[in-house]
C-alpha cells in the first residue's frame, strides 16, 4: 500500500512539473512573441476570449480600466509589437505562481511592465485567459 501511495505522489508531482513547464512555455510564447513581432506565437498563447486590462487614471483623476482583446494583442504584435525593444532590455522573467487542475496563475516581469496572468487548460493546452498588468515606474537617469 505504501508503495502505491509513493507512486501516486510521484506521478502527481511529475504531472504538476509538466503542467508548470507547459504553462511557462505558453507564457514565453506570449512575451517572446510580442518582442519578436511573431503574431502566430502570440495567438498560440491566447484564449480567443482573453481580456488584458490595466487600471489607468485619466486627466481628471478618475480611474478606468483600459482593455485589450486577444485579437487586439495579436494585431498589435503583427504590427511590430515590441520588436524595437533592444534585446538586452527584453526582460521575460516567468514565474508560475499556482496550478490547480485546469487553472493556473503566473507572473511575467517584462521590460517596462508586469503581467499577472490567469491560464486555463483549454482543449488539452494551456491558454492565457486574463491578464492584469501594471507599468513599472520610469527610472530617471
């Protein structure tokens, strides 16, 4: 019985590691696709109903949600995305924060912003469903 339990725990751990690797690969498709203007790679990472949002403050001090769709991200990537970002500044630090069954969360620290992502296992593949992001403070030199 003990051997069976150990085998189940090892299989569960291996499956979790595999999920984390697949989630990281999806996140890298997203951020590296952006940096290289590879729209197909970006599209591969996204669920078609994705919403990418940021809280913005207008000139009257009111807070609003800025929003971009999956198609908007794909088109922005196709139109050049972040290809003008120098390679040395193309930060793409991915952290898988949590995985449970068909849901996961991850964080990407990019060149000038931070993304918090929700992912779902969709038809056997991990897809980014939601992104909440924030700009990094501009450093003054």
